[in-house]
């Protein structure tokens, strides 16, 4: 069981503890590289078996659903700031922060 707790406490004794197994959180088995980051025009992704690519804003709103027809994806239409890229594959998903300059 994987737990995040205040030192010296347990999930049963401290409300601040979260038992990650009970939440269904598992390690991702995928690996992806996003570069360049930060970027002012486009970014590249190296990830085998991508099935879906979504860009989210800082408040969690969907900004872009990107077609998986290339290895380079343009962000030149976005305002400068921080975004999150969610990469999905059959093996799992991961989210990585990107910065638009």
C-alpha cells in the first residue's frame, strides 16, 4: 500500500493521510519527452503509441484537442503562459507542464 502521510502517522489515524491505492492511483508505464520546453512556436513529442493529446489551461479547461498526425505540434496561437499536455496511450497516460513564451 502506498500512502502519503505526515511523518509518524497512518491513514487510519490522520485525516491528512491519503491511501493512494484506495484512490486507484497507479504508476504510469509510459514515457514521453516534450521539447523544446519552453517554446514560442511549437513543441515535439517523443512517445510510442500515443492515442490522444490534449492541452489544458491552468484552471483545467481544455484548450486544444490535437490530431495525432505529426510529431510537432504548434502552440503559436496560444497566449504566453503555462499549460498542461496530457498524453494518452493504451498503456496509460501522463500529464506534463509546458510553457509558451
